[in-house]
């Protein structure tokens, strides 16, 4: 990487599947101070889509080709299959490049901790794309907790549930543990990260993890119960076999509660090709989906704070420019993976696993 600061910072993106094409590329391309310079994808259809959508980005066949251009880059974003996260991030760090890795950072807490130490020794930025910290529903819940609008919170419930009764082809459905597939490490990474962000470290974990769908070979249905050091109890659900979903969030305090149904609109907008800054309000919830705040005797609909996925890469640009902390500290991902590992141990033994 060049020792001379430059603006915009040039970004190389590894992977142009769903994560790369729908999330990372448009968010990078619309962030002031960042430039999507190169994208690794050998798939002809994806290359055609890249040329149409981001004509200024150079298509490359392999990560090795990208890293050969390290002097022309400032940041590498790893949005490839989970099994590649650690080796590609290690290679980028060795090349002196800052790195953003899609979640989960690694397949184990130990591997994630090693990666953090490598980045710290090299003096380069490492962050993890925990974009759902900027979901509107989560931002609303976080604000209400911080304001004391719920009183003393004692329970947090959160769900990412889908209904996909037939497994889809792809690495997420493969049985090899090296693939880090299944819903626990996919959507569960978001759920646990949100819980720890809101209420701090977990002391103990109880979990039920199952494979329910015919033909499935990875977990597709999971429940986690966390007890936080703060005293809050968290219940988390993630499923691919939920024909009717529960509340997205429910936060209960000793003076009021907040309950919210429906998903944040940003993912659907990005999948549909709508981007931040295209002239329409970004991340705004439909009023029909607003959550409810209060008690059974006195409750009212409350507007959802706008979602803000662009804040992640704005934070990355600021960190590159000023040395400010990244928008997601990588050791937060280590803590999340420790909880997910404890959940696997709990489900295997039917016991509560204590982390402290």
C-alpha cells in the first residue's frame, strides 16, 4: 500500500455474490472518500453485472491478482464464502492493507482472536461488516434503552426467521464444518452481536439447535438464551423453517416495553438495486410497520428510526483518514463467536454453558 495518503481511498472487493453485489459494492460506491477500484469474480454473469453497475471497477479473476495490486489499494473487503474469510484477511494484512470482513469473521473465536492479533501487530485496520447494528428497528431499540424510556430493561427478544422449507444449493447448506454454514453462524451472528452491543457480555448460554428440513445437513432452526453480566436475559431465535414469524424485536423494561414486527427495508432496497443517495429517503420504515411503545394499559405506535447501513462505510472512511476506531471493533466478533461456540456446546449437552 502506498505510504502517501490519497483520497478517495481505493477499495478492492473479493466476491460478487449476494453480499458483494447487493451490500458491499453499492455501499462502498456511494460513500464519500471511497472508490470501488477492483472486484474479484470469475463468474461471467456476475462480471457482466459488475460492468453494467460499476463500470469503473476493474474485474479480476482471483484474490491473488487483487493482492498483486496492493500498492494501488488501501482497503480489501472480503465478501467471499465463510471458509475463505481468515486466509484472505491474513493475506491482505500481510500485504499491509486494511481489511473489512463480512460476518462471521472466522469459524472459531480462537481463529478470530488470532486474526485480530495479526492486524494489531501489522498496525492495519480490521473491521467486521455487522451491518444490522444499523437496522432501523435496532437503532430505535438502542435509543429507547439509552434514553431510559423503558425503565430498567430485564428481557430482550430478537428474531431473524424465514420460511425456506427446501434447502437451496450453495456452500451455506454444506455439511463440512470448514464451510461454516447453517443459520446459527449466518443470522445468529447478527442476533448475538446486537444483543452484546445492547447489553454487554454474556455470562452464560443455553441453546437448542436443530436440523428440521428434509434433506438439510446443517442447522436451520436455533434458539439461544443468554444471561448478560448486566442481569438482562436475552432470547434469540433464528430459523429457515418458520412459516409464521414472531416479533422482530421485543424489549421489556420495568416501566414500558417496545415491540416491533417486520424487517428493516434496507436489504430489500439494496437487492432491488436502490442505493443510498439516489434521491429517495433511505432506510425509512413504512408507518404501518412502526413498533409499539408503552404498556398494555397505555401504548402507542412510535416511528422507527431510519436505518443507516451507509454509516458503516462512512466509519471505515473516517478510520482510514484519521486513525479513528473502526465502526465495528473486531474483538466484538471474537465475543460473538465465543457465544456461538458456547451455544453449540450447550445444544450438544443439553446444559447451560458458562462463559465466565
